[in-house]
C-alpha cells in the first residue's frame, strides 16, 4: 500500500530501502529528513491515510491550512526541565507545525506498526531492529524518534530513544485510547522480558505528546474498551467526580462521541500529569496508577501477552483489587457494585480468564516490580470513592481469599 | 576456585546455583543478600583474593579492622541530587563499611568477570544474562548492582542497572587503570552494536565509585599502559601541569609506584569530575574527554574489538588528532613531539595498526556519535599545551592528509 509517494506498509524486512524524503522545516528552519521504520507483521496498515501523510509532513499545503484545524486542548506535564505539553483534539495531525516545533535536528525516525495491534511477541527483537535502522541510517544525537501507534510501539520506541546514543529526542503520537489516556504520558518506557512485563526499560520523557482523536475512528471496539479500563482507574484512585461522570456517559464513549472523548482524554491526562509531576520515578505516589495492574500483569504473563488486551486484564485485576479492599473492610459494598457495573457497561471483563489458577497468580506476582525487600505492595481502595493506598501492610488472608474467590485453586 | 566458602570463578553457565549468603548490614541495618553473577569465559579468576572476599563482606572481622586501612582520598562528583563520591586508596576493599553505606535495599547483584580481560564479543549477550539472573533471583527495585571489573563490566553492568525495573542502585568497583581513571566516573554506560562502539546505552550515575589501588597488583602491563593513555589525555586537553608531571614520572607509574598511582588516579578523576559536573550529558564540553577516540573507535571497530586494547587505540588516535591539529596550524611542533615521546615512554603505540586503510577510517567515522546534522565534530588541540576545541569547523583537507599520512590509501 503506497500513499503520497511513500510506502508506509513495507515490512521491517524491507527497511534496507531507505525511506527518506524532504519534509517541513524543523525549529531551526532546516529541512528534516524522515526515515520511516514500519514494523509490521503481515497485514497492511490500518492507520488512517491522513495520519501517515500528515505526520510525515508530505503535503506542503498543510502548512498553510493549519488555521482551519481545531484548536487543541493542552495539558502540561510539569517536570522542571523535562516538562512537556500534551496536545489533544480532532485533526491535530493535519497541523504539522505542532510537531515541527518539537523536532530537533534534521532527521526523524518514525516507528510504527501497520496494524494498531500489539507486537507482544517480538518487542525485544523489534527494539534491535530500530537500533539497526537508526545506525544503518547514520542517525546522530540530534535526531528525533517518533512513536506512531499504540502503547507497545510507544513503550518500545521510547526505550529505543532513551538508549540510542544514550538518548535522543522523542515524540509520542498515540493512536489507541489506552496509549492516549495512559501509556504515552509520564515517560515510562520499556520492553518485556520473557519472565515478566516491562521489566527492562527507562524513565524517559518525550518532547511532546500529540493526541489526534481522529485516530480513534478506525480503532476496533475491543481496543477502545480496553483503554476505558484505565479511564475508570483514574476515577477510582483519585477522581470520584470523574467516575460519576463516566457512570453517566459510558454510552457516549462507546459510541465514540467526540466531545466525550476529548473530555475523557484531557481529564485522564490531567490526572496522570498531576501524579507524575509529584513522583516522576515512582518512588511512591505514582504507583497508584497501577490499580489492578499486579493482578492484571499476572493474567497477561500467565496466559501470554495478547491473549487478553492490557485493559481487559487490568479490568479483571481492578475487580480483584476492589474485592480484596472490601474483604479488608476498607471500602463499602456499594463501591464494589459500582465498579462491577461501570466495567460491564464498558463491556470489560470482571473476572480473570477461566484458565487462571491461584498458583499462576502467585508465581507471576512474585516477580512484580512493586515488591520491596520481599514484600508485595498493592494498590487498594480505602475510604470513600476516589481514595486509595499503596501498601504492603495488609492481611495476607484477604489476598488469598480474593485469589480463591476468583479462580480455581 | 573457591574462596572463603563462595565460588567466585563459576562460569555464567552455572548461575542457576544461587550464590547467596548473609553478609554485612546495609545502611538501614538490614542484612543484605549477595547474588554473585560471575561472567567468565574460560579461565579462572585473576582477581586478588582479598578483592572478592572483602567485597562480599565475608569476614566480619574486617568490620573492626577498618581503622587499620588507609584513609581514602575522596573526589566528589558534583551533579546535584545525582552527586556521588569516588574513594581512592590502597586496601579500600578491606573496608566493607565504605561500600555498605551506599548499598540500598537488602539484595546485591555482583557482576564481574573472572579475568580482567574484555568481553567485547558478547557484551549484549551478557547484558541479557544479567537481566535473566536478576529476574530469576526476583531482585526488586531496592536492590543494588555492583560492577567489579574493568570498563566493559562497568559499562554493561551500569546499563543493566539503568534498565532493570527502569533503574536500580549501582556501585562501581573498577579494577583496571582504564576504568579507574576514566570509564567508571561520569555515568556513561552502554553496550556495543555490531556497527559501532557504545551506540546503545544510558547516562546513569553510580551511588559511589570505589577504587582500591591494590587491584592493580595483578593487572597485566599491557592493560596498565592502556589506562595511561587516558591519563595522558587529561594533560593534553585541560591540565598542562599534569602532563608535565607525567613526563617526569612515567617510569614510576610503569613500575607501579603506589603514591604515583594514587596521585594519578585522583588527579584524573578530578579532571573528569570537573568536566562531567559542567556537562553531564555531553551537550558540548564533555566531548573533550574523547580526544583521539574518534580515530581510536575507528581502529577498534575496523580491526575488531579486542585486537587492540581501548587505550592503545586511543593512543594512536591521539597522535592522529595531534597531527591534524598541527596541520591546521593550531599547535606548535613541540607539542607533537612531546605527545609522541610520552606515549612511547608509556609503551603505547603512536601509529594505527598496519591493516588500517583510509577507507576503513572513513566508513567507521561515518557512524560516530559526535556527528551532528551530518558533520563530524572532532576534539583537536589548539593553542598552548592543555588547550583543545570540540569542533566541526576545520579544513577537511587536514583530516584527509592525516589519514593518508598514517595509513595505506
């Protein structure tokens, strides 16, 4: 599939052909060269044509059309000299100057997959292919890596940007709800190890995050719902009014109402940015963003990445964390019911897969990153809606009871 | 080979047997568990017995003997909240409390090789083995990685520490002159790519650097001389009095005079610390530490890592950079002579290997990290002894002439 003169769906195997072309000006007024590393499995691209074309800055006319574009909502991530903006809106990829102000140097490596589907199986291999491509193309320290895709692309490309020549500029263009509301914001990058998720990586902040809500038009329903799990998470851990809004507006989100989505993404990014600003490297507070993730990662590791989508595993994991919180006497039963209801509205699972056993959970949870000095710390709800704790100080029996309640022993 | 109850020379292949034992107390008063990942090729350890035993904190009696130990010289690397001390002296590895105050958490992974020889061929593979070992041992974010060995071990272990769970504590115990005067200080970590040296890595600062000069007792002459190339470098780029001191004291260094070495290491670390403090991430100034390295890396890449030691390649590279500086009219002929003389005194090469051609230099230099927007920037001497510039603004003919003067076309 060829668009506007450049093949974007070429397999990684064909990257020996350099995709390079002149494009718009970088912030120093120099012409930037674009190197397109398309990482695909088998299927042709499902990215909307305008995403690829505009991102690559192929149409000079776009430079003057920007005033027609929607004015983006902006969320600032406040991290001192590593601060950056998140732009949110419809049609932002038709405004190349938004990107260009954040491009350093005169060469850009675009890392994308040609489906928005995850590449769980070969993330480490694709990382090496990004390095190969960058080195063969003689990219230098003043080049920019652009991640165009879902969370897996962003995580992997970010870690590649962090490690290539000990760090080059990096821009996130997330194309899934999951990546737009969570993974593209905050600088967590990494790849999986066969024994656990995201065990190898770096904290590395992008120059900017560009969220064009038009990319959601082609997102499969299941991917969209998966991202909503993280949206629901923000309500539960720190934003009760947002949770209440979701209870009333879940149908609008499922029917892809634009205004509902811009609001959801913006509010999610605000929540995430506030937490990240206070605890960039997850010494404590930031861990609350992992509500349900310890259980969820156990599901993903045990069943194999890709068996369930990340948000589906997190949804089931949140129900388990909420169940455990209730067993500990830390929350009212009404919260348990509301969480189950809103997840069902979002068409997300509320139980782990049938195949999961207590032992599978236990052995996967034994390598969780949140273990400190041998104690597994969990994010649990405590108090009224919107309040949580990150703690290793809980009755082990409640954890055991939850595991037994949700799976075969 | 077994020492004090722990096998330290086991091959990486035997790391399924967990080497773990109780040792001294960490700074929180907890007992730390030591996991020993010994990365060896074929030969048994050449590290002095006391290094391994004391580092592992095996002998409780050492805790009370510390007052007998030499008082270390200390160089502070001033990097704000990433600042750390360098301890330099004889017998420091017999003072385990020096290390213990920098160990966080209760588990330590010691990464070492059993010869001090480089592991150029399988650095990426050994990186993966460090991750495997860390994950299999269920190390968490509060563990500490200790690099005990030469520069390759330090670079690789540091990158592993930077990437494992997005960053764990890290301590450098360099055991070669090269690592003690240069690579262990300043936070550059990384691994090689088949197409170039240290192209993949991170800036990641250790908690401390512990330099026990006793480790030099068993260092081969050739390794020792290799390290002196970096010492000579500091004189040339920014410390003329140190260069003059070296001209007078090279014999003392070659005969391993302790006082001469402590002085040399301290002064080298001071020079490096000053530069790193001003430019941690090599936006400009820090690059001066790479005098001769662009030519040197070309030699290492073209001839194969390990054909020459790093310092040997750097020595020849410095002569080439000095030659080019002279051709540009930037320095007096007397400096050219003095550089040649001091390198010969140190028994270091003053020409690249016979096999190097002009084209080999050119193609290797085309992927140098110091290229910016397509222009190769070099560190060249300019002005009186001890003055240099980092620039891409030079007559290309001088570079060509230097290449042709030193190798077959």
